[in-house]
């Protein structure tokens, strides 16, 4: 399954590859949400705790629970110094292990396209949030060319390389998100588009990071050495550098939030 091919298990590799991107868009996301302090949160698909850490640092929560299907990611999250009071557990976004009305805020950061049935995942978030509480998510615009490392993926595809995609690739489209939130019975729905930039010191730094990603590392290891060298050269020509040799990459995410009816 495509979901298994790109599932993140190594928390440290994820931190290098996607954790920085997560914080960049996450910072914009929590500012937009503007939540009150002292709320109870659930981070659905918390991964290695990158967004959970952001909640503790920016939102002054009363409590945070994190759920993820990967034991390895949860293990990494548990040792983050800033999230030691979080309650992490292995669980399924489509069957959250909590009773009705357990939280005041539910978030799903960069996860909705990994959920086999996103409508069920959103309904589960709405179920565990108290009346008047907030249900929110954001995800890369995968089908609209907004994913991180889009340049690399474009070059790989031009070489005939098949890029694994999540099982619900279109779930983070704005219309799709609005449909899920409306279908879950949420109201006061708002959407927003976030554009972010990440700077890499040079091509070698960029290359070392992408090689550590689960999907790319498997593809690279199966490539002919000449093709692999050719891909790197393509990226050298494609990626723009500034006067100091730095590379700036861009990505775009769609976000949504709504409230459980009171």
C-alpha cells in the first residue's frame, strides 16, 4: 500500500526532513487559530511531536494528548524535553481511543491525506471535542504543487520514477476540507492558505536531508548509480542559490477550522 511505503517510522529522520517544515507552517497555523490559553488539546497524527511541541510553546495548554500509529514516532516524541507532560499513545485517527467530549481542541497537522477515510477521521475529532470546541487541520496542497521538495519530485517524475503518494492525496484540497468539516456537522468554518519558505545551507545539505526521507531513500537505493548521479546534477541546475550559496525552497498548505455546535 502507498500508505505503508511513505509511512514515517524514524523520528529523527523525520525531524530533519519534515519537522522544520512542520514548524514553519505550524507557527502560521496556531497564530491563525488564536486559541485561548488553558485548553485541553489532542494532536491527531502527532508523529514525532513536532507540532505538539509547538502547542506547548505557543498556546499555553492545560493538557495535550498525542496519538499516532507509529510506536517509533511516539517513542521519539516522548523524549522531547518540551513535551514531557504530554500523554502520548499509539492509536488510529479513524478510531480515537477517547470518549465523547474529552477535549476542547483537536488538531490534525499534515496528516489528513494519510488517513484512509478522512471523513471518518474528521468525524472522530468532532466526536471527542466538547460542544463549542475547535476542530482544525492543515495539509500540504499535494495535488496543487504545494508539497515540500516539489522540485525534487518533479525531476524524479520527469525521469519516469514513480513517486509514492498518500492514500488520500486530494484530502487537503480546500474544497475537500470544507466537505469533510461540513459533513462532520461543524460550523463557523474558516479556511486559509499558508505559503512558507525553508532555507538550506547548500546543495549538499539539501541532498543529505532528502536522502534521509523514507520514500526517497528507498527509491534512491534502487536507482542505477549513473541515474542517481544524474538526478543530483538535475537538482544542482534546478535549485536556485543566493550569493552565499543558500537554497530557498517553498511549499504551500491549506488549513481549515470549525467548531462543534454548542
